[in-house]
């Protein structure tokens, strides 16, 4: 992995349907360090990769993910004939090649996700992140060695104190809330800073100058090029 991580947000969503194996594969081909994936639990307890709680936003189906069985979810078209993948299928695709930033979208799925990470021997190549900071606490209680990231919505304050309070290893703030002072504060407290969603080259270069540790982007090919060029100029 690079010293500064490039993470494909939901894979490569401008090149393929988001959160699908095709999207993750394109991001891998672009040279990312990690893919970012959103995870919910189906009605029958399977970890599925989709962003919104209702399948209608990204598939040809209707209904809440947590009320649909895996078979019902797998019958849907997530775009270009792609299925909604299981987290285990994402691991099958990427393991040994890139890491996975797993965004937990609901409560109560921490243990099955952690169990799968351990079963697949992926502890050293995942970040488990969530906007629900209590979820981070649960993950750390289950396995303190798994890297975690505290996600923040636009306009939230006190990123560093909240992150330290739940024992996360990194803050994952939105681009609009990032500045040199925030990055410096996080680093002084021993936290990494991975920023979402950074899609413009100018923004990428600015936050690289501020010392961020990773960028989460909808344009992984651009992100890889910008970060690689930036790093090579400093060798």
C-alpha cells in the first residue's frame, strides 16, 4: 500500500454501478489501495453491499434491505446486470490485492462483520468505519487490533475528541470540513485522517499538502495518478 491511501468510494462509481463487483474490479485495475464498501444485513442475516436502506435507489427492486432475504436481494439488477454482492464475495475478489474500507450502515452487524474479517484473515487489510460512533466502540470491544475509522457528516464539530472517545484509529471527515488545523490536531493525537469524497485534482493536492493519510474518491484513476505524482516529487 502507498504511504497515502487511495480508496475507491463504492468502487469506481462513475465507471460502473456502485457497490458492485464490476465497480470494485475497475477500481482495482486503476491501482487503488482499498475499495470502500457499504454494508447492511439482509432479513436472513447475510452481509450485503449496498448504500441506502431501500434497494430502490440503486436496483430495479423495492423494499428495505433488512426486510428482504438474500435470495430476494440477489434477484435484483443493481445496474448493467450486476448483482448486489455479499461482503464475502467482495473479499473473494480483492483478497491479496487491495484492502477494504467497510462502512457499517446499521447497528447489530458488528460481530458478523468482524467474524468474517477474522475468518478470512483480513484483519491487516481492512478498516471498519461508521457514522454510528457507538458501532466503532463495539468493533474495538470485539477485536482491538482491527483498524477503525470514525465517519463524520458535513458540519459536525469536535472530530478529534469524538474519535478518541470511541477508540477509533482514524477520522474520516468530509472534504468541506477539512483544514490544515484539523489534520494537525488529529496527528498530534495519533489519529490518521482519511477524507471523503475527494473528486477534484485541486482538492486532492490541497489536502495532500496538509498531510492527510488517505483520500476516498469516486474517481480512483485520477486519485491514483495525483497521489503517485505527488509522492514521486517528494522522493
